[in-house]
């Protein structure tokens, strides 16, 4: 099967979205969801070393990278609708394996709740979700964002609103393989390292087949600092999804 990349722009509700897609020999497509205010180019070094057996889909959310701005609300439920529309427009069919970073995990989490049969597993990189819906919490990339990004990607209030939407619609993922990767070198002042790790451990209750890994030599951008760990996590989730027999993960304490 050809692994040629297709780079296309699709218009959804009046907004032009930039996408990049290749098909894989296994029929499974990895759908990548970047962090707050971050373009899909953040994944380029990581996806360069992913085998052709996996399809890959990346895109820029509205107002980010090569995508146009949208007049629609910028809460997670709207962004999930846009993702679903893009996958349909690009003819990217399930099954999907979701990989998301930080704020992107909110979108992935809500997407998985809506489309559980279509998603075979998830890898969450330093996710900005869990028991963190309080007024002081800000994802690291949101803290660094300028006003223009907040106008296009969403304000802190919309971020908290997205967390509440996810909390209201959260369903148990049953045996969906789920791996949470936490950074080992945090710099943000808004949460202590222990609070951050506790938030991540709380996510593990969403699946009967979940695991946690701390990337001790990584900053918030684990996929940049230790991409080999992310590659292994993707393959671990893929193997677990294929077997669906005994849990393959062991939490790292």
C-alpha cells in the first residue's frame, strides 16, 4: 500500500482547515492532537519515524498554523465536531489510535467518549485533564500564549468550560488501552509536580487497561525531548488493542 502523504485544505463551517494524511497498511490511523496554540508541525520529528503500517492524520485547529480563523465558539465540543468533519471529508476511516499533547487531550478525551467503538487506544502526553478544573490551573502552553492565540484557540474561561463539558459527558472507556505519559522536568508555577502527577494518575481510572509512565528527562514537550518513549507507547497501545486479553501495562512508581 502506498504511504504517500496527502496535504489538503478542507472548509468546515466557513473555516479552512489544513490537514496532512497518509494511509497505512494495517488500516489503523493515528490521529494527532496538538497542545494549546500549537500547529501540527510539532509532530513532524515524531511521525518521521513511525512505520508505514500506521496511517497518520494531523491537522491545524482553527486559527493555528495554516488553518483559517473561525467565528464559532472555541470550546472542546466544537473542536470535536470539526475534527469529526475533517476525518469524514478526508475519508479517514476508523479504527483510530489517538495521540494527544496537553490541552489536546481534552479534545481527544471528549472525542473518545462520543466515538468509543471507533478508537482502539489512546496515548496522552502530559495531558491537561483529570481533576484540574479549578480557576488557577493553566496549561503550560496557555501560560506562554499571547493574546492573539487566546482569541483564536480559546480563553482560560473557555478552557475551564471545556473541562466541565468533558466531565459531564465522560464515560468509562472499558478495556480501551490508555497510556498516560508525564513529564519529569516541569517548569510551570501553577501546579506542583506532585499535583500534576496526581491529576494524571486520576485519568487511569477511565479504563480497565491503563498505565502511567514518567518521562524523567522530558520537559512538557515529551514528544520533542524523548520521542522514543512516545514511539514505544504507541506500539504498546497498538499491541494491547490487538490482543485485548491481559493488561500489558505496569505503572511506574
